[in-house]
């Protein structure tokens, strides 16, 4: 919860940094540039993460 990371592809708004805001079977992430919220499956998110910028709490 609270991790900030970079995905392999940029969001259409141009932002590439995302923050984890919900954990569970699906993981909720929010774009730090436009605040768009997306739910992704855990396996899908693990494949798309390029690097972890700041670990959460």
C-alpha cells in the first residue's frame, strides 16, 4: 500500500508513475499525473511493472 512505481508503458496523459491505493485480489492503482484510477489483477500488474521508485509503508 502506498508504493510508487513506473510501468513499462506510459499512460495516455503522459504520466508514467503510479501509486498503489487498494490491495486485494485486484490491485487499485492511481496515475500521479492525472489521478486516473485503474484496477488490475495481481499477475497483470507484476508483469507490467518496470521499477519501484518508492516503497510504501
